[in-house]
C-alpha cells in the first residue's frame, strides 16, 4: 500500500467521524482492527475487531455527542503518511450546557493492512482534562475494564 492510499483511507475515516457516518466509518476498518484509547477515559481501553470498533464508537459517542453540535465536530486534522502508517494531529472540542468547554490536541497513529485500518491508537494531550470536563459536564467516567465491557 502506498502512502497516498493510506492517507486517503484515513482521511475518509476522519470525514466519516465528523459526519457521524457509520457506514463510511466502519468501512475504513480491517476486520481485525485494534483500537486503543487511554484507559483513564470513559471509552478507554483496547477494542478488537469490528464488534469492538462498534463498542468503541458507542462509548465515544455516549461521552461526547451531547457536547458536540454538528458545527462543533470539525477535527481540523493534519495528516502525515509514511508507508502503511498515518499520523494525524487533530482537535477534540466540546461545549457543555453550563458553558464549560474543552479544546485539546490529540495525536492518532494508524497502521493499515490490505487497504484498511488495522490499528488505531489515540493520544490526547491531556486525558486528565478530558475526564475533568466530562465530570463537570455531567458524565461520570467509569473504568470499562471493571465493568467487564472490554476484553
């Protein structure tokens, strides 16, 4: 896979996330996808396979959708492709009804196989700030592994 093909696939993923287009979102993933988020986040942990990708998407949206209007979902991604890996610098933004907001940079690293994303790792700049925002905004973070939701 060329860098330009890998870049095109990850760009499509980011467009799908911003639009909340489930078909395009899941279409970017390899059946053996591994998604990794910081364990301290309410949607954190490792998610494997397309079923895991669905659980990750559900948990991410449960945490963020009510704080992100359609015009507040722009991620402002910047892409760097090297072979079958794509690094993306992007922004996570949200605004609560109480006026509290957050705007943090995130770095994501994607590895592709057979034209699809097989590995996705997200690195928010400040996970503690994300958890504090969600707590102040009315979302109680939980440890997903304690809840038995992530294998």
